[in-house]
C-alpha cells in the first residue's frame, strides 16, 4: 500500500473511531483541532523545507530540505511530497532515484498536485522512467489542467497533433482563452490543431484568424503555417506565392528551421514564374548553414538530380547522410535509392533495403513502394515476388498514391491463388476489385470481390450478389444471390431472414421490394429473436411503409426491439409518448425512453432531444448542468442545431467569462 494512503487511512479510521465514541461535542472538536494542528505542523515543516531548498533567507541545504519535506509528508503534505520527488529526481541532497521520484509524483498526482500530474505526463510521453504510453500521458496532462495548471492543456494539445485522427473541437475551445492571453505554447498548439484537423472542422476563417494572431505576436510556428497555407493553396485558402514568400521570409527572421528550405523549393519548382535554380540553391545553402534538416535533404536532391545542371553524387550522399543522422525519413529513402541503383556508390541491395526500412520506420510510408520494387527486381539478390507483393499491399493499406495500380499490374491467376492462401486481410482483394470495377472490367472485379467475400471482408457480399445475378462467374459458385446473403448471415451469426429483409427493403444487391422485406422480417420474428427485424417492422408499421399503417403493431414491435437494446426503437417510442401518437401522452415514459436512446446509441437526435427535456424540465425538475453535457454530446455527434442551442443556454444561464466566451463562439454558428 502506498505510504501516504496509509497515513490518510489511519487518520480517517482515527476520526471515525473518535466520532463513534459516546462523548460530547467537545471531544469531536478536539479531534478536529488535532487534525488542524497536524495540518498546521505539516505546512510549517514544508515551509522550512522549501526555505532550505530555495535558499530563502538561509544557506541552501538540500539534506535539511529533504528531512523537513519527509516529515511534512508523514503529516499529509501533498506539496512536500511533490518537492521531495523533485529532490530524488535531480539528486539534490540524496542519490538520484528516478523511480522514487515517479512513485512520489504519482501519489501526489492522485492527491491533487497539478505539477506532479504534469511530470507524470512527461514521463509517459517521453518514456522516461515509464514505458511510453500516449493515452496515459494524455490522461495526466488533462488531469494537471483540471487541477489548475494551464500548461497541462497546452501539452495535451501538442500531443494530439500528428497522426491522432480525432475531433479536437473541445480541446481547441479550451486553448482559445489561453491563446488569446498570449500563451505561446497554447497558441501554437491551437494553430496546429486547426491546421491538421481542418477536414473535420472546415473552418478556414478560424484557422486564418489564429495563425494571423500568432504572427502578430511573432510566433515562428504561426508565421510558418501562414506560409504553408499560401504556398500550397490549402485548407480553404487560395494560393498566393508572394504572400507565402513574405511569410517564409518573416519565419526566417524568427529562426524557423524549415523556412529557408521551403522557400528554396518554391524557387526550384517555379512558384514565381520560371524555376530559379540559383535562388533555390542559395536558400538551400542558407538552410544548411543553420543546420536545417530539410536544407540538407533538399540540397542533396539538388546535386543528385542535377537541378543546377551539375550532378554530384558524392555531395548528394554526404548531405543525405547528414540529414539521415538528424532522423529525416526522406533522406533515408533517398540513400536507399542511391544504393539500389548505384548512384555514386557500389550497388548494394541489402544496404538499400536497410535504408528504405528505416525510412518507413521514421514515418515515410512511400518507401514501401520502393521496397516492393526492390524485391520485384529479378536482377537483385533480394528478388522475391511474394515479399514484393506484401510491401505493395502495405502501401495500398497506407493509401500511397499509385500503390494500387502497381499491385494490380503484378497480379495474375497464380498470385490470386497465393493471396487466397496467405493470411493477409481481405481488404486488398476488395481494393483490387474496386480498381477493376472502375475500369469497367466486371468479370475481373467479380473474381476479386469473391476472394474478398471468402476472406470475410466487410460488405463484400453486397458486391458478390449482383455478380451472381448478372452471371459474371464462368464457374458460377452460387445459383441465387440470396444464397450469398445466407452464407454471409451464417458467417456473422445473424438471422438470414432479417438480413434478406433489409436487402429487399433498401434494394441492396437485389431489386427493392418492401412487401418482400416485410415478409422476411415477419419470418424472422416468427422463427428467431432477431432484434433488427422487430425494429424494422415497428418502423414500417409506424409509417405505413410497405405495409398498412398500424400504430398498435408499430408500438408492439418497437417495444420488443427496445427491450432487446435497440436504442433507436426507444427513441421512436419516446416520440410516441411525448406527442401522444397512437398512445396516451405520458411524460415519464417519454423521458425514460428518450434517456435510454441517448445513453445507449451514438445518435445525435436522441442526445439533443434528451438535452431539451432536461433543460425544459420535462417529466422532472430542470437540470441545466446535465442538459449542457448532453448538448455537448449532441455537438460531438454532429447535430445541426446543438451548437446554437447550447450557446443560448450558456449565454442566458451562466455568465462567467470563460462560459460567456464559449457562448459567443457557439452562437456564431447559428443560422449557418
């Protein structure tokens, strides 16, 4: 058991024992006084430790600081526990002991110390004393922020950038007040998230506003982001070479490491008219002079490709090597290509493979194509078509441009057999089928869809069914499209009648026929406990869709589905009872069903309806705070009106500065 938890437990037991004794209130006051005395003593000891730690009016003495901190910890001082961890971490007054420091910080974090929480975040982020763990690092940074340390949210946001595909809206809202105050780390993190998550928010105005705000504060990262936007004409911003150039020049003044190299590339590629290799080389050399990794890489390519009309493989290899030593994945890939083709070096397929693999490891997945081509070359000792196909497959998985086309060129009948025997996912077969389908080669597409189906690739059966119906197989493996659906239902352990009913209802793979759909759903209801069929019958009877409208049957089937956990059925029932459709209006049932739907399904309308009920006090007393949480949930799920609604609620019910700012931001989305 952790030492401080033992102390807390002892104090709690002592308190409870004394309180339970049949004594007067005076005795209880004595216990409280005793605890207050302990807290005062702990604070006194901590203060003494801090004075010796920081040489505040006394000679610095880490050993005495350690002693006083330790005594304060035994009396329950969490801050002393944090500071004691720092002494162990840095070896002040004691032998350095990272594990002891982390143990103390972990306990202090759990007890509410925001600095300890932040330090634990650092440990998990960097793998320093703890195994690298992104989720735990994020947890501790957010904990630190919630405990009052603003830097925690900045660090949290920085970790979200890169390859984490998620909606960062809530984090961006938390960053804005700090960014507006000029917190550079939070501002840079905000701009980065707006830039990297653009596909999710599509808000070029906000991106431009915050990048320009950062530029006004001379943030090199914000200025560089503006240069990128105008250079490549992306994220809803029109390309403007002159603006890009001016921002790159400003980023150079602010010592951004990549600005020289990017500006050089603009000149190399003719962004200002004709390519200007002299200016390009000048900026690349300036980039190299300040140690820019992209300067080394770009200047190396300049010499390797003879862009300045002089090919110099020796210089290129030297520059690539320096960039590679700095961890540049692109440079590793380029060296690999030089060894593959013997550009200024003796050809060496094994060294080429080594550098290409390192490029992939460092985050340059395009090198997977190079690895595939390396193993495909019959003149090299690494020739192995199976390995080549595997690399091409991985490149397709990574969505590398041209990968699917290269892979398609390699596949013939025997490779298809190899693929079926291999353990590789069915996704590649599905992608190949889609490729042939786009080329209007239906026979080849159908063959590959069948491979994907046999490998249990999601939804491949939907493509195989029309292939069977249109007889695109020479050796027809199925006589009827519905046989494909039945086999897929068996794979998934679904009720076949329910699945076939849905196919008829939506006209997927077969001609739409809602009468047939209802027939199959009823067979499913009669012969199985399938919940989807019950819901679909309820929905059809409710709307008179393919069957005669019957509210009694609709209610019956929806209730069966809701009892089996189909939350959307609960949502429909909530509406019936709220508006008295086919039933007597009942606030309690309406609220209960809507809550069930909101809690068990990612359905924006359910979350929004439940939020409205909580806010209006429908069926119970109003609960504004809980309503706000559910409006937030509806926003996350993409409800069109939730942002505007929440903005109005915050504006009218909570007037602190942070919530008022958020209310204004949310209300900007009204009417859009």
